[in-house]
């Protein structure tokens, strides 16, 4: 749906995917990109690049998926100022901004587990540029916390003031281990066949 909507060619959406640079064969003129290299290919810097994880205080609820896609493409959507949710969150925002900045650090990032440390001075959504999938779960200070489907494709969790440890983990680690082992065996088998028939594959 995202590909059909054309969002993968949208600089704001690419920024949410952490796309910092664009490589092209020809010149492009857009105020949101800056040419940083010109050789056999041209490299542009995406000014709408966003970090892997960040805080957003404001949110908008749009329940219809097709309307979410349309809003994300619209000029009114600013990923630096709001997140778009598909359900009303059970949250209690601070009445006023404390004037202090929220801080976070991604401590570790593995295929089935992501650990983040956060110092929250203003209650906010913690956005994570990872694809939303129901099998993932989130623990905030050891307690389960709801993961919200955010900006159609991503995930976020709401954090109140305080120092927190946030752990995103895949809910079925046993299944993940089995898939990993099967993939490893298949990869080793394929590597063996390539080495055995290296002349056929022109590998020297």
C-alpha cells in the first residue's frame, strides 16, 4: 500500500526511514535536498532526515488507513511535530512544557531486541523507525506498554516523565530462533554448493 501510494518517493517519509542521502544519475531541484557530491553519480543530502528514534509530544488520530496515507502525503503533515495514530491513545500529556529537553540513547539493537534509555522531562511519544508488527512487545521499566501503530508503518510508545528503560522485543523468541537456524543452515548449504561449483559461477 505504501509503494502504491507513492510515499516511497516522498522526502518526508524517506526521512522517517532514516534516509539521509539520495544517489541519482541526474540533477534534481528541490528545496528539501542539497547536492553534496557530483561524480559518476550525484549524491543529495535529505534535509528531512530523521534519527532512528526521537520524541514527539503531539499526535493526530486518523482511523481509516487510506486517509492516513493521504494525510502523510499532504503538505500539512510534519513528522517533526506530530505522529499519526490509528486509534485514540490512553495518555495523559503534561499541561505545559517544562522547557527541558527529552534525551534518549539506543543502548543496543539486535534483530529481536532493542534497548533504549530515556530521560523524559515532558511526557511524549517515543517514535522508533522500525516497522510495526503485532508480535513485537514493549517493556517500560519491566512493565508491558502498548505499542502504537504510528505514521502508518512505524511504531511508538508513550512515556511519562522520569528516567526509563525501554525494551522492544520480539514476542516469540523460540520461533525466531528456529527461523534463524533454518536460514543459517540454508545459507551454509548454498555457500557449499557455490564453492563446490565455483567455476560454474565464475567465482575465483
